[in-house]
C-alpha cells in the first residue's frame, strides 16, 4: 500500500500545529508584522520575582518568570517556568535579533512557536537548500532557532531536513560533524551579528552537504530484510532474560517494536509504503528507524501529540540526538559488513 497524500498532510499538520505559520514577514523581531509579532511573541517584557507557595512562603534561591499577556495587557506568571535567583531573562526581541540578519541574507520566514507555557520558544526559516538522494528522494531544509526562557538553553540553531516522501524530520548531522546545534552568542553589535549570521548560514549549508554525502552513500548500499533486522537488533538489543528476571513484558514490547520496524522497512507499515524508490537500501533502513521515532510512537492525548511533534523537530528532548546516533550506527554497520551485495 503506497502511503496516501492524506497521511503526509496529517503529519505536516501535526508539525505545523505547534507553531504559527508566518505570512510575508520581512524581519524576525521588528514590528507586529514580523515573525515574533505574528506569533504573539513580542513585548513579553519578561521579569522574575520570588517564588512563593500557596501559603505565601518564599522558596529560597528560586524565582518564577512573568510576562505581559498581549491580549489583556496584564502581567502573568509563566506556569512551570522556575529559575534560579540570579537568572536574568533575555527578551525575545534581543535573543532572536540574529534572525533579522539571517532573513537579510536570504532565509525565508516559516513559523514561530511557544512550547511549555513559554519555557521554550523557537522560530523556523527556510534555507532554500534541497538534496536529492540518489537523484530520486527529495529532502528540503530549514533552520530552527530555539531558546529556553528558564536558563536551560541559550539560543541555538539547528539545521533540519524533511524527507518529503514520509515527512521524517532528520537532523543534518553526521558522526563526523562537530556539533548538532550551533550556540549563538548574544551581542549588541550589528557588525558582529551580521558576521554571526553569515557564519551560521555557512555552517548550516556545510552540515547539509555533509549529511547529503552520507545519505548518497547509504542509498547506494543494498540492504535486504535479514540485514535490516540485524541492524535493528544491534541498535535495539533484546532485553536480557534470566530465570530470576523473565522480563516477559519487556521482551514482548521489544518484539513488537522490531516487527513494526520490519514492516516499515518492507513498505508494509500501518501508514502505508514510505520507501518510495529507495527500498532495500541502507538509506531505506535509516528512514525506517527514523519514521518509527517520529510517527509510530503512540500519543494518548493532544498534549502528548504536540510533544511528539516538537520532539520530531528536535526542539525538545533527546530525539534529535538519538537520530544522529542511529545514523552513526547505520554508517558503522554498513562499513563493518562484507555481505555479498554490499
């Protein structure tokens, strides 16, 4: 069963649903028509104050963060955003100002979003750089700026790829890359900011080129089902079973996961055939592993579904790092093998 366009559309909607689509913005931070303006991310004027419990007792060394609600004009607490007493918020207009220069250099605004009650904020830009793996499998790229308003993360940039045939979200990072994300220093100097923006775009393009070279290598390496199963069980080993620790449930879950991965690799996944024209290759194997992470893990609520989408993009949690590690393991697996046909 070939994957239906409706499934691709639904996956795209899930990703888009965690942010605000930006229309015709000429800047990231300047004015209500900017990216942040359209996403209600301007004028927050974040401040800290002592964290108190419901009895009015102050938690020593802990502050909560407040911001202006753009709808009411009133100051409100950012629920769940707790910081140390020395934390000083960086206003979004200042933190994301490098985006203004990225746009000047040719990046196109796509979306901006708020997660976890403002604990995390992000914006995405189209880099207008595509790769065609094997001349037949198209991936588009975007650059994601993400920052934590609780001190958990300074502003970082992530080069991300979307495989159009299945909407997999793939970090443009290989085992030889230095960093998954680019840490962006805050500075008041426009000259330094434009220099940073040029460096950011160059590094992002380099990462995409390096990733494209690895993808091209993998798409030219045949992989049969038994080889994929060996790869999958190397990455996800069977839980240890002993007389004292039978691990019945764990083994059952593991077996179901391996069966699911096999069905995706063979083009028989419940969502349909996403192999396109790259089936029975190591590139297909990597995408089966990625697709399960992005689209086959169950979500029991709308909140969890949004979390899964944010994880797929790599702006929350360790999903992006896991995909990078899996790509490295796929590379190592095919490098080590001497099967006939490899």
